[in-house]
């Protein structure tokens, strides 16, 4: 899971004599954070306690694994250690047996066997967590934010970026959502089939935002977080399976959309780790097996009245069906964006539609659309809006204005691969000026 700055500092401070133990801990953190926290929430019944003791267990693992080696079941070790730390916290909070009983004897006295957490079967703790966070008692934006924080391990600023709101606003939403779950006694369970449709939209949104963070990481060196992409696809499959034999069209569409985007992951970076834009990618590196799996799902999801994910999946399918960039059916893509904008109007959809307009009607028409979007201020903190505007200006030969927009995009971008791409573009339009 993504790096927590405080956690990273603690690990570095603990691992000066043996980087291998810290690397092993970090690998488990990245691959299993969501599983561990979901299991701990089931065991201890408290979101904050689960997250805090999980972090403590990871920190403790660095020293102990350095001394005794990485255990056979690392995830189980973390869970068991975190559970013991949770018990210690309750004991420190009060020595009263009555208080311990009121906190929850059902989890306090449980015994966890290590092999239970390394089975090859798909556990449902994460699915329980998603549906708990997506309870109708919570506001929709809080549902998604809380699940991304607890299951995805994303930091507050990363979630805020996905919603285009300040980190402080997002932090308040997460705190309020946790308090609501606690005070309302919302059950930690997958709902009955009759109750599931009401929560499905939020669940699918959660899964897609986890995928998006994996597809283009908010910060750091790697552009792609393949572990998050794989986890989102796994959860997409799980939700669709859970709702068989007739899964909702949007669940099918989401799985198809993620498979199609993920199929291009190896072509999105060059050998130096720099971003390669879609039209320049080596399509021979796209994963055809995923594309072959996804295309029938797109057709299935498009029957009847297609929803937002079905329309996005159809757009992705048109890209993947084109053997060469110049073969892309941009007029059809624009028609799909027209439908998507009517069905789900948002600044991001309008920005993506403008890019399609540029390919059909030329950059000048698209630039007018983006300038109108920029005038609203809704996307002023979104680096891709400024990058798209800069690209259109570059294509129109307005190098000074393009340089200004690239500079603004660079002020906002937080991913290193994207930063290098924008710096390279800026040098192209302003070759005499160095980029700091």
C-alpha cells in the first residue's frame, strides 16, 4: 500500500543496520495493508484502533524480523501482533474487568491462528469493509473516502486529490464517517441481496478510485502501482461474482474498464521510467489476454441503457481495438463522451471530452472548451487541466502561453514520472530556459 510519511520515517529510523528487514516489512505493507486492516476491524470492532495498532505492528516488525528473520506467514504475524497491541491499549486505558467486557469480550478473548490469513481462498473481510463503509447512513463522499483510507491505505491528500477538495476537508469527512459508524452501530457485514443495490454505486466508485490511484499514483517515483490495480480488479471480480447469476451491468462494465486500462500498463513507461503518451505507445506491449477478456464484457454491459462505467469502458475499448493510434475512431469516442457528459456531468468528464474534440475538430475548438472550464475555477488545482491546455497551445504554436500552462502544471504535479514528462514538454516550448 502507499507510503505513509511518518511510517517511512519510523522504519528508516529502526532499520539502519539491516535494510532487508525494512524492505520485507515495506513489501508486506504494500501488498497486504488492506487485508490486515480489514481483518483487524473485524477482530477489534474499531476503525481507529485497527489502523493505529497495525501501524505499530509494522514498526515492531522491523526490529523483530531483523533479529529472528521474516516469519513464514508475515501477514498473520502483523495481525496477531496488532491484536495484542490492541489488547494492551485497552488494558492501559482501564484496569477494570467490567470495562474490558464492555469494550468487547468477543474480540478480546479470540485466538488467531496464523495459517488462517495466508490461505489461497479469497477472504471476504475486505468486502465486508467496503459494504460497511458504504452504508446508506453515511454521505456518499464519506463512504468512498473512508474505504479508500482504510482498505486502500491511501493518505488524506491522495484521497483529497481524487475528489478535488482540500486535504483538511477530506480529513474531516473521514473522522465524521468513523464516528458515525461507531455511534450508529453500523454492522460490519456484507448486506443481504435485497439491500445490496442501494450500496452498489458507492462500492463501485470505491473500487475504481483505488484502481485510479494504482494506474497513476499521486506521488513518488512509480507512475503505476500494479498492486493497487490488481487489488481493484480482484475486488471488481469479487463484487460481480457475489451478485451472480445476473450481475448489474455497471459492475460488469467496471471490471471491463479496469482490465482495458490495465492492459496498457507496460507500454505507459519507457526504459527510463518516463511517461509515454497513448498515441506513442508500443501497442505490441499491450496485454491482449486482458483485452480479449474485457471486450465481451463491454458488449454485455452496453445492453439496455448504458451507465457511466459502460460508456467509459466503450471508450477504452475503441482505443484498444485500434491497431495503430491513427486508426482510433475519435468521432465515435466523442459521441460517447457526449453521452457521458449528459449522463454524469463533471469537470473531469468535460476535460476528457475536450481532448476528444481536439482530435476531431482541431486544437483551437478544444482550447475554447478548456478555457471555459478554466474560467470556472473548478479544476484550477488539477494539473492535468493545465497540461491539456498547454498541449493544445503547443500544437497551435503559442509557445509562450504553453510554457505558462506547463509551468502551472509542474507546480501542481506530485508524481515524478509525470513531472519529468512535463519538464520535457516545457523545454520543448522554451528551450532556452532551464527547468529547476
